[in-house]
C-alpha cells in the first residue's frame, strides 16, 4: 500500500460541498427535483408506520370493518404503491442526472488541466492528484450518497417521532437497533475511501505497466529507449570501455527483451573482448532470425579471423546477394555496404572503388571520403588514397577505426610520420582496438 495518508473529514466535507456546487451547475432543476423526490420518498416510511399504528389500534378495538379502518387500509396500499413508483422514477432521474454531472465534471477537469504546465506531469504525486480528480473522488457520487443519507435520517427522525408518541422506550430500542448499523456503515465507507485514496499510486503504476506491455505504441517507446542504450554502448565500445558498453546493452535487453539488435551488439562486444567463438555463436542465432546481409558479412569476417575460410565464404556469398538485390531494383542504400564489403570481406579493389565512387556521387561526407580512400588503397592507388583520407580527416572526426585505416593509407603512401601519428591517435581513442569491425 502507498504511504499516502487517509483522507480527513475536512477533505471529505470539501468534496461534498464541491459536489453540491457541481450538481447545481450541471442541472439545477434536476437537482431540485431529486431533492424533492428524496424528501417525499423519505416521508413515506413514517407515514406507513403511522398508518400501521392506526390499523393495529382499530383492529384491536374490535369495531369491525368501518369506514375509518377501510381508509387506513387504502392509505397503506397507496403509500406502498407510491413508494415503489417514487423509487422507480427517482432511479431513472438519478441515472440521467449522474450522466449530466459526470459530463460537467469531465469538462471542468479538462478545462482546468489545460491551464497546467506540462512539466508537472513528470511528478508522480501530481499524476496521483490528477487521477483522484478524474476518477478517484467523484464528487457527484458523494453528493448523491449524502442526499440519500440525509433522506434516511429524515425518515429515521419521523419514525422516531411516531415511536415516541407510542412509548418513549420504543425510541431507545429504535436507536439501539439503528446506531450500530450506522456506525458500521460509516466505518466501512471510511475504509473504502481511505483504500481508494491510498491505492491511487499503485493503480497508476498498474495502468502504466498494462499500457506499456499490452499496447504497440508503449512497446515502441521501450524499443526507442533500448535503441538509445545501444548507441551509448557503441560509443563506449568505440573507446574501449567494454564494461560500460555491456551495462548499456544489459539495460537495452531488459527494456526490450528478445530484440535481435541487442544480441548483435553483444556479439560485437564479445569479438572485441577476444571471444571470437562466442561472438560467432551469437551471430549465428541472430542471422538465423534476421538474415540481413550486413549480419552475414560480420559473421563471415569472424570466421575469417578464426581461419575458417569455408564458412566465411558461405556467409560472404549470402551477404553479397543481399546487398546486390536492392541495387538491381534501383535502390542506393546498399552502396556504402558494397564498398566496405569488397574492401574488407571479398577483397576486390576495383569493385570496392566502383561502389565507393557511386556512393560518393550521392553524398560526400567524411564517411564516403574515407571509404573511397580505403577502396583506392585496395586498388593499389596509395597516393590518391592519402589525398582522399586527408579530406576525410579534415572534417575533424575522431574515430579509432578511421585513424587506424588512415595510418595504413599513409604508410602505403610513404608518409611514415603521419602514419605513426594516426596510429598513436587510434590507440589513444581506443586502447583495445582489434581487427574485428562492424560496418554500420
């Protein structure tokens, strides 16, 4: 249960007054009509008791069937019929009246909510207040309960007056029979009110979890959160912070369980930690579920590092087919993948250069410039590769993998000093930089 305190009498009284004002504002004529019906309905039980007393007295007197006795019997029948009719009419009016009051309360709630700063919604306590205002404390319901209680007290007062006219002891007996019931009912109502007041935070959490776990847009929010955690992990991995990367990947897994992308990032982390077999096993499960070409390429490069060329080539063939299929349909999103594929997987300098130039023609960024430089190196054009790598580095990007490639390019171009500088920079960015790299 929540630590929220139970409601006090002042709050309950305030809610009743608010309910009366709300009922009056919503439908004043209907409110007055219901009050009148409650008063009339409350007067019937004392009248029935009075007529019952007259009936008993006349029967006991032994006067036989007289006009007065017949009038009492007819009066009892009319009172009973009137009570049933009033009850039916009153219930019908109360149903309609309750809907009007609820609509007025909803409009009032929305109007008031529209004036509140949205920043308050980040506070759980504020959300609890909003929930109680919207659902938990229906002032109209409390008001009708109060009206019904007032009617019952009116009936009780009338009946006690009649009992007093018969014998004072009957009043005491009547009170003794009513007071315990009244006290128990009051205690029960108070505990119900306290329960719903304290239950609001738990109900809010339950509704949030139900919304989160059973509706697609809630799940999409958690997937977005998991994606952000994966990107934070990628940043840590790129700087050699393996433990921090695993922490982010674990959070992503808890937020959006069963997502293949989480397993793929964890496989990359395993490879960076030197567990090539564990990484390959995890990649196998990912590729089986999501046969994307970039995943086939990553798995093939792992098998190549593990000196298993047969399996590596099998994965590379599937990756190549997956990359080329959308290109044949006019797609361009695989161009940068193909440039990397022919430069890192099925190494073919001429093809790598072809795809890198096509990608650069669409968008010239440090990434496409570096890809072109690497493809030129694979094609044996070290001097031109160094020129394009200088253009990529001029962007100011600091990436360990790119710096390592730059070192290789400058070394091949005969600039040993610049190559050494790039190697030192790569090690300073990521002291744990290894041979396995996932092209994203």
